[in-house]
C-alpha cells in the first residue's frame, strides 16, 4: 500500500467548503496514470467545489465516497502497533479519506489485473447536505455503486433516515419578577421537549429506536426578562416504522405560539448485501440515498463511526488492507451480475 499517498491525502485540508483543493490534487496525482479523470458535472464557478470521476473504461460499477471532512482540521500521525499494523490518526482518517485511499488502492490493483468497467467517484459536500451527490444524480449513473463510510468493514443492510425541523417559539417579554404577566418562550420550549421525550415512536425490528437531537438553540433574552423568542432545530434519526410518525408528531405540536417547519431529509434505506460479508445496520446518513441514478447501492468501508467526527479519529492499517480486499471481492462478484 502506498502510505505516502495516504498521508498526502490526509495532509490536504478538505473541510467542507474547502474540498476543491483535494479534488485538484487528486487530478494532479493521478494524471497520466491510466484512468480517465472527469469533473462531473463541471463546477459552476472557477472556485466552486466539484466532484471527480476516475474511470477505467465505461464504469458500470462505481466505488464512491466523499472529499470533505468535518472541522476542525487535525494533522495526521502514525503509531506503529506491531510489525504488521499501525494506528493512523487525524481528521478524515476514517471519514472518509480512509475510504478514498482504500477504494483507490483497490481500483489500481484491479487495473493492474487488466480489469475495466469500474470507477471511483469522489463527491463534495457530503457532510453539509450531500450537495455533490445531488449534482451527480442528474447525470448517467451506474448499475452498482459501493458507497464508502466507516462501517467496521461490515456490509450495511439498512440505514436510518433523517428528518429536520425548524422550530420558532414566540412568547411575551415581561419583567421576570412578575412572570404571570408575560409568557416565556423558554418555558414553552421546555414543555415541547418534555412532550417529545414522552412520545413513544414505533420500534423498528431491524433499525431499532428513533433518536433525536436539538441544535442551533437561540434565545438571547436578558436574564431578568422573560424570553420573547426561541429558535432551534430538532433533528431525528428515523426508521421505516417511525419515519411518517415523526413528521406527523412534530407538525402536530404547532400552535398559536409554536411554528414548526419541516425541512425534510432522507428516508430510511435498505441496501444490496452480498454473501460472505459480516453485516450491520447504521444510524448515520450518507450520500447513498441521493444517488438515485444508480440502480443498486451497497454501503461498506473501513473504520469506526464511533471515532469519526471526534478529536480521536483514527484507523488501523489492517482495516485499510481488509477494505482493499473487500472492495476487490465485491467487484469480482458484481461483475458477474452485469
């Protein structure tokens, strides 16, 4: 494995909004090495981020992952664990530069064997809304797409969906010594949250329970004045059993003081699974739901989601090596189905 290339990828800052540089460097590093490299589609402006397709022949099998990482940037370092294994730390090591590296390595090995009809699709903006995938889905796709995310090298059978809601609560400001004359938006928010916490959504036999989180919470009233306004986002991880119930429940909580806007999201998904691979379900989102121009979707990659997006993000060399083996095996199986 070309660990020098992996560290070049890790040393290139590509936090969301800055991933154009990594795409340009991938074009530079692979120029003249055999595959055809195309921007898909061409970026709208000279400084816009873009997707690249690295193709060996006419790809009916696509390996796919994303260029961007979450902030902040953390430089890489490697610790030798044994003669045959090492721990590689740093931003993107498992989400998703480890996928870029292992997929590219697999593609290069397949090309050396004389195989063709496959490609590596690298997408921008996955962490902030799958913008690159939404652009690519308007172009011709492929029969199979293997999406790389940290799944502990297990093949995903199903993933939870997402639903986001924008909440605005309006109160009546008043001196906090006389709360009976006003109406606190914060108290209304607490009531809403308590109601939501006691709501029992259906438990899915495969995907499990529905979870939710609150973000972008704002109420900047002085401490001695009842809050006149509070805004926030409530973000759900839904299952097939709960996806519709979540929307109905949230919209049903709106009243004269509470405005709730459904911002949408992804629906829960099932994936193509091949024999011989360990399997799992996941609660995180990916570009996969947006790749509607690809007929069959698989989701598998090295690394653990439990360290992705953390200051301790890392991956083992042995996990990368196993991922390369997996991707080659997946290609060998899928090419017989085309």
